[in-house]
């Protein structure tokens, strides 16, 4: 079945991120000048404006910083998943990323909830990082 949701638009800045995802590695940018971890990838550091960057692997664990439950599909491909959760997750390493919380009822999601990464292999090119409640 064809994937009906929008796919990432890859560019030179984001390519290492998506290549990592395809291997189920969560790679995030670390500023070589000030050490800031950032996600999504960007050409320059928002803190010190340096363009010197390295990629580091995150373990894929973190906590929900904030979230919203979507009850409307703004793209037709999301219709079958309503309601779904869009969240900001603070990775243990320090970066904050936007993602989905899956694997539980949207009503069970709360701020500070411990979560872990799960990979959604949507086609032969892309794996989308999502998060689920931390499995004990
Ligand atoms: Zn910096």
C-alpha cells in the first residue's frame, strides 16, 4: 500500500539525519563551537551561529515536554489515525525534537512521561522516528 502522508524533504543539512534513521540510528547535530545539541538539523547553530557541526548518536530515550492530540486530519493520509499525538520530546542527551507518541491511547500521554524511540519504516527510503511509552 502506498504511503499516504507527506514524506521528508531531504537537503544537504538533513541528509545525515535521514540516512541515520534508515539504519534506525537517531543522529543529532552537535555544535562544535558551543556544544549545543539541536534537532531538527540546521545550517548554523541557533545559539552561537557557528556552522561547525558534528553528528552524535542519541540513545532514543527521553521525556514528553509537551504534546497535542489531533482530532482533525489536515492531510488526508492522517484520517485513519485520528486521534493521534504530536509531541515535543526532550531526549536524555538534551535536544528537543518534534515527533509522534504511539503505542498507547492518546488520553494516556502526559508531560514528563518517559518514552523510547520506535521506528516507523514507511517505505524503502524512509524510517520515521516516533516514540512510545518506555517499556519496563
Ligand atoms: Zn553553537
